[in-house]
């Protein structure tokens, strides 16, 4: 990225402001990147944990597989999912607050004995699956924000700050050279003037 500038004090002052702004912002952006990195790791681990719990729960009820044929699928449904939005390091992320189920009434005497336990198992499976999906989404959002923040850190550290410093160095050299030329010219004029006066 080429930084546009002019060889004058105004441009030098403007570049100085831009450089200070970036140098001041860099530590904040770096700490945000670090916070996002740890939150991504946490969300990823949590997603894996929920996925593992979900698999363990399903596996623990493998013995009931043959019974699920008797289960009436209309007995239980998810009525609502309460998801709120929170913020981590300035990134909006979903948080599962509650899962509201709607249970259809069934006859306790004519239904199989295991139906009530089956309903509870399905509730646990649904909740764990939703937790897993929410943490997966959280991981995606946080990781995207972390990548963007890393790009910004790299842009500031490797491109813009060195670019502004280089541009300021060029302007300072130019202004110094201009000043030296001006002084030299003044000396030459003074010397010529003194020679002219000494002749008179």
C-alpha cells in the first residue's frame, strides 16, 4: 500500500497524526486478537464437549432402538428456542438460554412404560444438539472476527506503520535538503554581496 504524501510540513504533520493513531490503536487491537483467539478455543472445546455428550447419550440408549418404533412422534415437539445475543470482544454471538418443549398428553395406562423416559431422553438430545449448534456458530463468528483482527494487526504492523515512518523520513530528508540548499544559497549571495561591497 503506497502512502500518498506531499513534500511539505503540512503533509508531515498529517502523516504524524496518522502514525500516532495507529501506534496507539495497535496494542488494543492485539489484545482483542488475543482475547478472540482464546474465546475461539473455548467455543471450539465447548462444541466438541457437547457433541461428545450427545454421542454418549445416544450410545447409552442404543438398547432402546427397537422400542422407538412404538414411540408416537407427535408426543413431543420444540415449541420455542430462546436465544439471546451477547458480545465477546465486540463480536455479537448467540447464547442458548432455554428450549421450550410442547408435550402432547398421552394415556399412562395404554402407553408403554418407557414413554415418559423416552420423552426426557429426547429433550436431553434436543438440548445437547442445540447447544452444540450454538457453540459451532459461536466458533465460526469468533474465528471470522479473529481472522479480520489478525489482518488488521498485520496491516498496521507490517504495512501502514512502516509506510508512514518511511514517508515521514523522506519528507524530513527533503525538507532538510531544501533548508541546506537555502542556507547554501544565502551564503553564496552573502559572499557575493561582501565581495561586491569590498570592491567598492
